[in-house]
């Protein structure tokens, strides 16, 4: 697994190494646990419609990369899961019962997620001028298991070339609210590339009280029309807004 990690340098932001954005203390900080953890096995990542509140907790990092021609090259996702969910994955995929995930077992985890999250667009959303863009399927989802926590990292890009112009938003959230995806610091959502140099950008963290106050009627309608949260989650989700 070391070779796969080395091949994806943006994973270093989730490792305790000198010069990275995340310190040793941050890397080892305890993650929030769900008061009611019902998820059993990795397929819990594919949300259950009747359970519209988080059962899986994830620390995330997003890097939006510009290509030399001024288009979007890719969005790089890194997810680090809570210890409870991570241990359930270990129990389900440790086929030889050696209390660790071997390379073939890690690959099986990645393949399972690659298929099970396809209909949810891997929780990743891009909008441009208010329009949500179609995303392609990642080539692979790399998986590692470090210090009792499951790590996943992958790249995703639009199906059609996207010129970096106008008002754009980039975000990662579970539309069903089953998985809570947290960007702990603004520096966990970044852009990279010359095309972004002249752009204005900001990490937006909606205030839940303000969202509820401003959208009380629409949220009530959305709850009864779509109780799984598909139309509601985006109102509360952290996002990166970029205007070029």
C-alpha cells in the first residue's frame, strides 16, 4: 500500500510529516462518534433512505486542480473515517483474520466503494453559473488503514471539459445525511494552478440557524417531499466558492 500512497502526493496532507498542512496532533486527534452507530460493514456508505441523520463521520480534504489550458483538471478527495466505522470495515474485510487489512483486502474495499457510491456521484458536486455538472467515475479509489482509521483518496473530474470561468462552487456532502463530511479548517478546501491566480475564492460555511430561518417553508416542504434530505443537505454543506 505504500506505493499507492506515494503515487498520490495530496494524501500527505493527512499524514503527520514535516512540511504538511496537518500537524501530528491534528492527525491523531479523536474524531466525533455517532451517539447511535447503526452502520455495519462498508456498504453502509451507500445511504439507507430511512435513516436521514449521520451514522458515519469523516474528516475530509478537497483540492481543486486547474490544468494548464485553463480547464478543471481534477478534484482530489481525501477522506479519513471515524474509528467505529473503520473498525467495522476491518471486521468485514479482514478475510484472513490477521487484524489488519492486507493489500488485496484494501483493494476490495476500494472496489466496493467505487461501485456503491457511483449513483451518489461520490458525494462530490460542482456547479457553474448555478448549474450542476455531470461527473465522471474515478479510475480507482485508493484505500489505506492508519492508526485505526480508514483513509480513502481519489480524483474525480467533469464528464465534459469545464472552463474555469464565472461563478463556480465545489463541495463534498452526502445528500442523504447518512455520512457527515467535515472540513475542519478552511485550508482543507483549496485550489491549485495558474488559472486560479486571478480568481476570488472563499470557503462558505452556512449558519444552520440562518438557513432554517430563511428557508423555513421550503425546508418543511422538502422534508415531507424528500425525507432522505436530498434537497436539503446542500443548504447546510460547506463549499468552496470561486469566481473567475
